[in-house]
C-alpha cells in the first residue's frame, strides 16, 4: 500500500524524540493504544510508520511519518484529518511537508490551467502578469464598478475582488459581479485590451456554486477562493466541477506557520487545483522571510508529473516602487498583485495602473 | 451598526502597539491604506475600530477591535475572514475572544438541542454522560459492528466513530453505518438500554448530506463533524438543514492555540450549532493546561441569551481510573469520552464499559 510521507518538525528532548515520533505515527493513523490492536492488516498496513528522525540541532527534529494513502479515502477533508488533524493541537508540532503518492495527486489532478493557462487568458506569454484588488468593502456596487473600469483602462491583466468582498447587503454578489464585469468589457472595448475580472467566492458549497454560475453568466472564468475558509473539500469540488475556470487561492486563515506555507501553497493547494496562490511577500505588511517566499514560489512551479504549475502571487502591501525588485527576485513566472498602493494614487489610478502594466511588460531580466 | 468586539493578544513593544492595533483594525476590515478611502460611510461604519489596548505586562497586549457585523454577510466563512483571516498570518497575533452581537448569534442560532437535548436522548437527566469511540480505522465493517455491540451491551450512552473513520475502501460509510446501527439496536433490545451510535461525517457538503441521509435512514440522529476540516460553512449548513439531529464538534485541525480553544468551542462552534464539543483534556495525550480546560467547559455552558449550552466533552487519552477525578473537576455537565483505555481491556470490553457507565451513574458529588 502506498504511503504519504509526511514531514513534521517536532520540539523535543533527545531522550523523548523516538517516543514522540511514534506517538505522532499512532495519532495520525489508528489513534489508539497499539497494544489493543489485534488485526495484522491494521498493524501492517494502516498503522503509521516512523520512517526517519533527523536532529536539526536546535532543539527540534524533522520526523518523517509514512501514512497509508487509503486512510485518506482520496478525499480532501479526510486527507487533512490524516496528515495533521489531531497533531495540529500539539504546539510542539509543525507540518512541514508531505510527499503525495501519484494515485493521490492524480485523484485531485492539480491546477486545470496553471500558470500558462493564466498567461494565455491575458495574452501574457513570456512575461510576468499583473493584478490589482478592488477595495474597500463598504463601497456600493457603482463605486466598485467605477474602480474596476479605471483599473481596466490602465491595461492590467487581472482585477480581483478583495477577499473581504463577499455577499454583503451593501454590495450583493449578484449585483456586484455583473456591474464589474460590464465595466471591464467596456474598458476592453475602449482600449482593445484583455483585462479579466476575478470575483471572490465565499460561503458554503451551495453559495459557491451559485456564485460560479453568476460569474460564468457574465463571461468570467477566473475566480478566487480562500481554501482554509471555505474548507478544502469545497475548494476542490468547485475546481473539479468547473474545468473551464481558473482559480486563485487566497491565503486567509492559513495561519502563522504551524502548517508551512511552502507546503500549503506549493503542494496542498496546488494538488487540490489552485492555478495561482496568493501569499504574503517579504518586507510587506506581513513577516514572511525572504527565503520562505523564494522557496514557496519555487515549490509552486516545481516539476510534478501530471500536475501543472501554480502561479506564485506575492502580495500584502506591495508597491509600484518594488516592481523591478520583485521581478528580479521572482523572475517572469509570477503574477504581481498591487492593490492599496495603486488606490493611493487617487485620480491618477488609470495612469498609475498603466505604469505598473508597462513596467512589467517592458522588464528585461 | 453593531460591532463584533474581537480580542486579540499581540506580541509588541510598547512603542509599536498603537500602530499594530490600528493595523489589525485596517487588515480585518478595509484592508487598504485609510488615506485612500474617500467614502464617509466606509470610514465611519466599515473601517475597524481600536476599542481598547491593555498591557498584559509580559510583552503582549490585549487589543479589542470593533468590526462592523455587516461585513460578515451573516455567513460563517466570511465571519472567519473578518475576525481572523489575514491576521492569522501574523505569528505575533492570537485570536482570543469575540463578543458576537445578538443579530449574529440569532442568525446562526446555536445548538439545536444542547446538553439537555443530549441528556434526553440517553435518559441521562441529572447526570454526566458517557461516550466511547470506535477504532481503529482499518477494521472491516464486521469488526467495527462487533465492537459497537460490545460497547452497547455495556450500557454506555454514546458510541462515536473515530474521526479517522471516513469513507474508506475498507469500511465504506454506506455499509458501516447500517451495520453499527443494527448492532446498537440489537444490544438495546437485549439490555433494555438506550445507547446511541454517532457516525462521523467528513467530506464536502454533498457527501455530508449523503451521509446524514444514510444515518437518518438507520434511525440515527446524533452525529459528529470536524468543523475546521469540513469548513465552518459546511458544518453550519448541515446543522441548519437537520434540526432533528444533534452534532458533536470534533477538534481536528483546531491548531496549537493561535485561535484560543475557549473561544473556538465555547463561542464559535457553539454559535454555529455544536451541541457538544470534544476537546483535549489536561494530562492526557495533549498539553492543554488545566485552567484552559476549566475555562473551556465554563464557556460552553455559560449563559447566552437565545443560545443553548454546548456539552463539554473532555477527551484525548482519558482512562477509567480518572473518571471520578474528571467528574470532580467538571461536575455533572459533561460527557466523558474514553476510547483506547476501554479497548485495552480486550475480552472484558463490555464489562469495563459497564463499570464506566456505572461509575458515572453512581457518582455523587
């Protein structure tokens, strides 16, 4: 039976680490005293196995546990239960990585479009892509549509809803999406451009489906969801049901590192179908180290048989002044997302957006 | 407009705390530079407000932010986005508590049955309740049904699936649930008892609905779900669609404390409809402090206008030897969950289960 090899970082004394590793193997599989298990099948095939323990030399250990892939039922919620569910309650345990066997990644299938698909949509072959965000929530539909048009007139590739834009009374989804889609169509007609509007989908699976339907009726086929908020199963089902749509994963509720972001974006969200992953860039409003960002982008793009590349989307307080530095850092396989800094330009929004798009288009590494 | 007053613990220098608090208020509401906001409505009604900052004297501060309740759209996923979504990525920020306005708690409605409803189901008026867990996964349906019968013959109140029992090839949900339900019916007929079997529901919303249907067809009306795994919206929708069912919340993926468990179980899961919350007891396999457990149980049971009490279910490596100590600690408003320690008794399982049930029934505080 294939195993998922899951890597945890465990704070432990040297004297305790073997017992702790064994305890994780039990917790993440049979979750009961092994002495009480009589079935050879359970003991040989289902019980988690300590595959490796390596001393990091800093009071922590990297522990690799082999978990039987059948325990996941090949379903997203149960996958999460198995790789981290109960152990998440141990403050001393971090989920660092997992090697998913091919039958599991084939089941979920990864991004349906990937970075090249997103490039194709915006005629962005061979270059980095640009994105901005509609904010703030609280603006009425007309205000948001007006902002959308100004962004689109600037020739940006993608305009996404702020993840705070859900289905609130002041800008209901069913009114906001048609209005913003129309604004982009009008701007594209005017400029001959190819800007895409990305609605943010939130809520339960019924609502997500309803929102997808509304978006598609407006000719929109790129959307955003926060997997940790709507739940991994809902995220994946929406991906699976809509192979004509590309999906950005939003990082809301991804937490402060108890699940390593490199794994979360580059492996888990990607396997479940994220065509792009928005994460917080170094030296912005959040505190991801530079090396985490580099590793995250690298993992999103890394070769993975049968699984397309997920577009890294560094964000979180990025500025126009940093565009060249970010392109130097990430290369062309990236989508740059700048929201607030563009909005700060006020009456110059379209002009500033054009400068952003041009800077990216003209960048020559 | 009503506000949700959210309390965060923030690691900060004294010099920075006001700016950090203001940054959280912005991040959890408009998520953009305030200087770029022109709308008075947004500035006055939607922008988060720093309501209080208190020095904990240990390098941390308690910061209270007032968030407009309308930003939640009165929906579970967006509620999570608003109270912690992006700030979850700050390692220095912990979500400690939130005061939900009545229009929000009325919308979600809390437990449909609560602790008294669970007592009524098992003729447990005036006493603590007992529960055990079916394990390990990997056993075939017949093996699980046999264990179920042995537990039920011992007169326990509830028998829950291990949360690892999902819809795996070795014990598919659609076969396991009828078999275990039948085992309990047979045992109840034999003993005249009133044991209830609690299936664990996992998966996406379609699967959850399918599983609920299968369970109800077997006459089962008490079920378990892991809210953080299936997603808060799915958890709540299943509660809402099935007012005849009581639901236990399982703690899988609740994490190592970045969201305070007292809040998560006593406020959030409870408001979304958890009739009982399984949490890890002190001095078991996990490291919750005693005082956290006491506070958690207290919050689950605390008066809340219009919202029923949620049953505290301390678990995680509990033993028969600790039953009296746990009853001394928690009182009668509790459901004691002992799994592995009962299973360790092997051929004495029914007898040991009977001792567990009798000890709880005969306990006189």
